[in-house]
C-alpha cells in the first residue's frame, strides 16, 4: 500500500482492520475453563485475550517477535537541548549493528529479530524553533520507511529509536497535541542540568508557537523527527497486518499519539510496555489510555522497556495457550 501525501496516509488510517471478535471470544471462553480461579492471573488474562483477538487465533503463541530501531538526527540540537553531541546517533547505530547495545541483548533474550533503520543521519531535520522540522515529502518518506520495515511474518512488533535531541521533539509534539505548559512535558533526557531543562522548555514553547500545527500529522511534520515518523509508520503497518505492538518509552509513545489523535482507536492493537523515568511519559500514557506493563525507572530508549515486556506477554500466552482446562486435567471446577 503506497501513499505519497499526508492526506493519503490519513485516509489509510480510516481503513485499517479491526480485532477478530470470533478469536477474541474463543480466547475468552478458553480462559474461563483453565485450571485456575477466575481472574487469578490478573492482567495476564486480559493480555492473552487481547493478543488472540488481533492474531485471529483463540490459542496463540509468540514465535516471531520483531524489534525495529529507527535512528535520526535533529536540527533542534543547535539549541543546546542535549548533553550529548549529535555524532552519538551515528556511533550508536554502529553499536546496534555490531550487537553491542542493551537492546541487542534484550531482543536476543526474548527471541526477537532486530532490524536497524538509519534515516538520513548526515542530514538532520531542520531546527523546529525556526520552522517545520521536515517538509511533507520528508515526513512521508520516513513514514514509508517505517511502513516497509515491518516483517509481514512477524507476530509481535516493538519499535525503538535513537536520536540525540528526540526527547525535546517528543515534548514539543506532546505539548502541541495535548496542551498544558511546556514545563509539563520536558525532562532531563540524556541528563541535562536545571539550566538545560529550562532551555528545553523554551525550545518547546518556541517550536509550538512558531509552527502552530493544525492537526496531529502536521505536529509530526513540524516538530517530529525522521525516526519518530518511522515508528509511526511501522505501528500503522502493524495494525494493517494485525500484528500486536508493544510501545516503548516517551518518544515511541509520542509517535503513537500522532496516530491516535488522527484516528481514534488506531492504537487498539498496542499495549504500553513500560512507563519510563521521564515524568511526562506517564502523563502521555494517561492521555492515550494505556496502562504500562512495567515500571522499572528505565529511560534508555532503544525499545528497551518494550523488549523487556515481550517476556510478560510471552508469559501471558504460555499460561493461556499451554495450561490445561478443568476437563482436560480431570480437575473439578466446583
């Protein structure tokens, strides 16, 4: 499916498939027959039923999880919003490709394949305090890169990112989408001090004021980054393929918020893997109506929190699909 404009991408979101109600009902019925008291596995039961509905299988397992990491550079770094130089993005991409990053270890621990999509790292987006971060052609190209990165044979998707300056981008996008004060949405990111935090709030205010984006996709174009758009494209493609998604941290959730604010319900195939140490991430998840699976004080990005949550979802499905029913086990259900 090809799109060449943001309007075409918006129309695409109107036609994405929904949950398989028959499979969801079958999973619900099975859950009621398993050898445990009703509700004894708590949220694991809800997760298994949710996953079954999207995969169209009342007794599913996860066999081909995919992690995709998108990388991009941000022109807004010229405003001094990060404690690290933009060159770190390129260096970390090399680390991903050589298997040396945290996300490589977590993906491997849970049997996930991992792909890295570097998006024009030698050409940062424009400084969004002076105008739009990307042209329409640039943001559409990044959305396409995300769309095309998803393996149609995958049965679970995690998207992550690497991009120095992208917590400022996420904060500006969140401020534009949901209002409040700029200070509500900024955090220390890679470790900026108090002066750096105040500077980030200034940059967020200026970016939103200068661009005044008219809708959620314009927010992505004006205040986002290529890696942010890549994640949005991948999450949308996963919905097109009925592949469940585990959302990662603040930047990933900001990318996802663009989809939800464009078309309500677009994120029904997604769960939040964790809530990060960036305070605004919890606020953003509340806006999206997503309760996190984990809360471990992580703030690395890279898809790391979501990758760790693959284990939670695998556990939910192992119990749902592998447990015996009362009848199978010859156990009285009272």
